[in-house]
């Protein structure tokens, strides 16, 4: 698995989960703008890989959405540096020389039919890989993405989920491709709320990794209390990781998808029966998902 990421509080949990799960061989992290600027994403990914003891390369990807010349993150969600209240994140190691798209293309070619990409940020790097190599879609086993809201309210606008909204043009190109896709969007992920006590318990079980997660989540929990009016934060990205290994724990609806570029519902994921069907996660076995997440991460340290 390669995780395409913009860490990000829930990205941290997803990457830690992937590192902990015995069924996953994590072979790289590719970074993207989103929760932070892409340079921060890469720094955070390298820091987290070091914290986990995961010897994986980090390839930096796109810094801007298609057709845009600026991008501004939303620090009120994940904090100014992506790690909640932590503002001093050390630079550890270096990115590899390849771009994210080139790394994705090479790894898919070298592991034809075996590599899964779990994309938990905007989809620009995936669209770049499709543009770079016509065989990327056939070489890749599967793309499992966290994003979208299918006939469901959005979380950045009334109609749109944030990862899709942040580069709607790239997302539309991905859904128009021949990739095998599972979309784990708000329909499923909003069922997976973890509360403050869960993170405190995780820190006791796993002082190093769980402790770090417990340090960065209060900021995220406060956002959910203030904006979503929820007593807990959704495990958006971790749900996508779990979908890679245990799709039987999800209920899917199959439909082609397009992403609206209209001003009125920009970023909405809409059925399009003229496109290759996507497996859209509509429900998740939430008790199993949260139990698995806590059990697996507790094994770290």
C-alpha cells in the first residue's frame, strides 16, 4: 500500500493504523496539499514515519489544485501545522527525488496488479499519475479513496466533501478513468466517531504512538464540538484504510460518478451512469471499525 496523504490529525491515525495492521505492507507515503500546504504535509509525513519506526520513502506531490494559482489550508480544523496545538514539528530526513506522481507510476508498474493506493487527501496526485502514464490505471490493483458525499450532506459546503472540493477537477478526472475505485465518503465515515475518553485510553495502552495521537486530537475534537455539534471526531481516513483490508465490513452502492464544477453545487459527487462504476461505501460496521482501530494501534510501542 501507498498512502497519499495531507497529514492532518485523522491522517496520522490512518497511517498509524496501516503501519500496525499485519495485512498491510506500507511501501510509501505520497504527499499533497489539503489540511496543510504540501511542504508541511511532507514534513509531517516524514516526522510520523520516524515516530512509527516505518522505513518508508516520502514523495512530495502537487502544491495546487488544477486550474488554481493559490491554495489556502483550513488551520481551524487540524491546527496551523496539521498536528492540532503542536506548532514546533521538526524536519526529519528528506523527501525522495521523485515526484509523487512518478513514484506512484513506478511502484504500480513494478508491482502490477498488487499495489493499492489509499488516497486520503485531494486527488491531484492520482490525476497526475493518470496523466503521466496511460497504463497506471491497469497496473494499479485498486484506488481506495476517502472523499465524497453521495446523496449526503457535505462537510465543507452543503453539497461537497472537503477532499473532493479542494480539487474537483482532478477528482472528476479520476472518476472518469478506468481505475478500480472504492470511495469511502461521509456516508460511511460520519458513523465512526471517537471521543476524548477513547484517545485517553489509547495513550495508556500505547504511550508513544497513542500518546502522540492523544496530544493532537483535542484541537480536532473541539472543531467537531464547535462546528459539527458532535461529541466526537470522525475517523474519516482510518475508515478508508480499513476498507482496503476488510471491504466485507462495508455496504456498497455501485454507480459511475462525476464531480460537479457548477457554481451552485461545486464539488458534489453525482451519479453518472456513463462512467465506470465506483463502489461507494454507504455504511460501515462502526463498532468493529472503532474496536479494530483501537486494538491495532494499541499494539504499537
